[in-house]
């Protein structure tokens, strides 16, 4: 085939500009509708709108009252007196619900010592760690020897980092958990399985699905599912430098389940802006509308009695309307099919026109340029993100948490027990001393080791003290 010349009688065809305007408008409309649907929140429900015996309706009004009690007015750093006070308040909440419950509720306040070592970081040691527990008794109940029958576990953490109230991380879900317990306590009949509600006191030491049955229960029980297996991939591969305490249950307890977390407004994570007044109306209602029916569905699901191997699945929602799920094997088959179709789309024109024709060479050239363009787009995007993230880490506290990955322990004598980094890390309490987010660790180690310097003075020198965060 000869290339076109100026004398070629074949007319040139131009795509009319209105077409591009309409195409751009369509994509902008899709983006607007998707954002509007994602940001839409349910109407908050007041307690007066719910019947006395209604065990199926979550109330944001009641949950907010619980949230105020759980949060208090300053950070709840484990090892400090205020953390103990708020843990006691949470235990009192559980006890007050148990006293009025139609179904037996057993409560406990657990103090534990121990240590663990995650593959993603340094060893973590804890002492006198507070966990508050409430068990809503189900038909499975307790065995004569005192052990518990089949149970569903609902977990949150009520501690916070030393420079944040922690309204969304994780006070909100603790309040939603308490409200869920209160509503389920109104039931007159037991669910098939016990429900264990645990608020642990130290997640701040250092969405994942591991059971397809739990995912199916989530799909059936939630009227507005919002879930992406992409989030699981980002978390498990540490692309998002964060984690949840579900990892502990999964890795050390071999417990399978589902992880629920907020994904928007990530810039206030672990900052002073994580405050209750910034939580939009409807956010807690949305969380409760998801949590309450999910817990009820799982606790009444007979199939959970039989343990199955840990599994993964591919899942995603379509604009919050419905959830699409399929197995890993099906996902692999789809991936293989897409790759084969891609190769076919390249091989077919070569087969038709031959490999040495001008048309084929032009086609291959354009394909290669397309690949180069995509590669450059990925690289340039990564460079831009790296530059802006570095600026934010250096100049603000919003993005500094990705650099916090190591631990430092201090005791009351002023001696550092362990030092794993010279440029960053957390310090966790040991005998009641907590020193916040650490910089210049090696320098700090030398100065604290000097008995002429108190821990408090050194922490103030390095801006590690924040109005009552250290006893």
C-alpha cells in the first residue's frame, strides 16, 4: 500500500470538534455522578425514632453520645492515667448495657503483658495493656469446662496517638460497636453464635478479607456496599504505609474475617485534626447501617460452624449499588483471557497485512509509542507523587506517619531500652512513660542516658511533649 500524497483523490476525514466536547462532557458527568453517590450519606436517625424493642435500627444520635464518653477531651495514650480513666468509662458503658439486656452479657476488663514481632517492623512489647470485653451470649453459649462456644468477634481500639483525639481512628467504630451491642441487647431470642465485642487499648503500637463466607454475608446484609479488593492489595503489600489490628488476629490468632476502615480524608490521619466536630452528619449512621446487620447476619449464619481454609477473592462495588465478587481462580482465568485477547489484537493485523508491509510497520510503531507513552505517564506520576509527598513530610505532620516505622522504649530511670533507628520511630510506654513521635533518636539516646537530663526536659527539647501527653 502506497502512502497518501497531496494528489491522492481520497478525501481526508476530520473528527468534528463537537464530538470531543460531548465525550469530555460524558466523562465529567460520570465523574460527578460517581463522586456524588460516593459522598452521599444516610440521614442520621435519632433514638426517639426507634421503638423500645427495636433491635435492628442503628441510631447515630446514641452512637455520638457513646463517642463523647469514649473520646473525652484529650489523647488516650496507653500507659497514661487518662487512658486508664477512659478505659474504665468504656467498661462502665458495657456494664450499663449488660444490666438492662434481655440476653445475658458477660463483661470483663483484661490487663495483659506480652510481646510480638510483625514481619513489617520491629518487636513490640506491652505491659498492663487494657482490653475491655463484652460477650453477648448466643445459642452456642459456654461449655461445662468454661470454654466458649462458636463466636463472632467484633474488634476496635480505643487508644490514640499522643497528638490526636482519634475521633475516626478509632473512636467512631468503638462507639458504633457499643451502639451495636446496645441494640442487639434488646433482642428477646439468642443468635446462633456468641458475639464477642473487644475494645483493645493499644492498636497504635506500631480492607482485608480472609474468608469468602464473611464477604458473602457482607454482600447480603449491606444495602449500600462499599468495598474494593484493590484496598486489600494496597494494604497487604505495604503500598499504603498503614495497618489495622486485624493483622494481629489473623497472624497470631489464625482468625479469618473482614477489615473495615475509612478511606477518605486520609490527610487528617494521626493528626490533631482527627476531631469529633469534623465528622460529617451521617458518617456514623452509615457505619452503623453496615455494622449492625453484618454482625447479626454472621451471628445467625449456621455455616460458620465449620472451619474452612483461608481464602481470598476479587470483589468490588458498582457505585455502592451492589457488590460483585468472584473467586481467585475466576480472576486468574479473566486475566489470562484479557492477555490472550491483547496478543490477538496485535497478531491479527500482522497476519492480515503481513509483517513487512508499510501498514503493519506503522501499526507496530504506533503501538510501541503507545507503550512508551504509558510507561512515561507512570514514571512521571510516581515522580510527582514522590516530590509532593517528600515536601509534605518535611513541612507538615499530615504525611509524616509513613516515616514512623520503628520503636523506642524508655523507662522511668531515663534509660532507653532499645533503639532501632536514627531518623524516626514511635516510643511506647514502659512503666508509664510515653514520649510521642521521635526524631534524632541517637542524639536523644545519648542525652537521656545522661542522668543530669530528665526524660521530660529532653522530650520538650525535641518537641515531643504536647500538653499532658507525658506523666
